[in-house]
């Protein structure tokens, strides 16, 4: 069955003649629009758009599908109404939140709401917030670093940010490191180290805070995965600065020490669409707060 949301994206691409303009109209990222079209094409086994330097135009198959999209949407809606009403909840989450916080919350949620069809999307906040705004996701587990949250009170984007957890930074060292036994470390004490980054956003933060501490960062790896970064630390490649929630359960070969202020921090929150009253999203939000309350972490 063709996903109605992808038909909406196709119609908008046809109207706008551009992925970028369609993305702006739908309040999605261009990459999300491109991904929806690619998924539609894979499911059909035929190209529906033709890309060129002049923009995007529909193929013959794409035009047929776009013209029939209203009828297809109506048919699917009738079929949906004719079948048993299955409650659905779609959640977007960043990787470490999905590993550490979401599973326990989902267990609490499903115990109270059996039979709900759950869909989990792995997305960084830049992509998950537009998914909630467009209705493709009902709730997003997201984060931001220093500064105000991505959604402020009274924001006109239609989204609401609910603080969930302060996620302080820890220093991860090889187990045999001379500083491994410390109870607290400052960045200045690590001036001579080589650094393994597990998130690109950390790079800019490190540059700022290391300058305050009087040294320049020496980078051993600029990666995008905290688990990978910790495996490199275990191998002796360097040290790393990791949010507490992203610390691996397997601490073999590693030493973790809290980082003293001044230092960056990560803040985790729940994003919902304020214009949509969703009972299930509220229930999962409650389960997330209960999960966090039971963890040995600093709560928001």
C-alpha cells in the first residue's frame, strides 16, 4: 500500500518543481523530502521524478500517481475506517536516548497501553523536530547543548519543548590512564591529551571551552558515534568527552570521571506538537519522566 504521506510530498514537489521549495512548504528538511521520494520509488519499482540542473519534474509514472493521489488517499482512508481502529504512536529519538532512556519507558507505556502499534525513528534533533511539526512523528526525544532550547515558550512553530534531563559531560579515559582514579577533572588538566569526538556538535564546544582553559584541542578522531568513540578510547587512541546518558554499559578497559565546571552540558527534552492533543504522546512523556526519575542521573 502506498503511504499517503509520500503522496502529499510528491504532490508538493510537483507543484513547487523543487525539493527545497517543497521542503519549505511542508516544513521539512530537503533531505527528508528526498528520502520520502526515494522510498516511494523503491516501493513502486519505478522513478516518479526526474532531477536536473533546472529543478525537478515528474516522470510519466509520477504524473499518473500525482493525478490519482486524491483518489488513492480517499480509498485508503475508507479502508482504514472500515477496519478495526488500531492506535498508533510514532516516536523519533536520537541514538543514545533511544538506547538508554526509551526502552524502559516503552515497557512502562505498553504495560498501560497494550495493542498500540509503535514506530520508532532514529533521527537527530535537526530532523526529528520537523517530523513532529509535520505530523510524521507524535513525539521526539531530542537534545540541545549550551544555550536556550530549540523551542521557546510562545514559539510559533507549533511545537512544545518539555525538559526531561540534564545530561552532564564526563571524561572517558583508558583504564590505565594516570588520571583514571580522580573523582573530578577539569579541562585544563587534559591540555596535553588527544581527543576522540563522538559527536560533531562537541567539536565546536570543545574548541570554545578549551580556549577558556588555555589550550588548543588535538583531535585524534572526529566521529559521530559515542559508542565508537569509547571503543577508540579503550584502544588507547585518546580521551573523550561524553554525555552521561551516552556512556556505554560495558565499562571494561575504561575509566569515567565527571567533568568540572566550566564545561559544556547536554540537555534532553521531549518535543510534542502543541496544536495536537495526543493522549498517547502524553502517556509516553509521563513514562519517560518516570524512567528518568528511577535512574542515577541529574534530572531537569
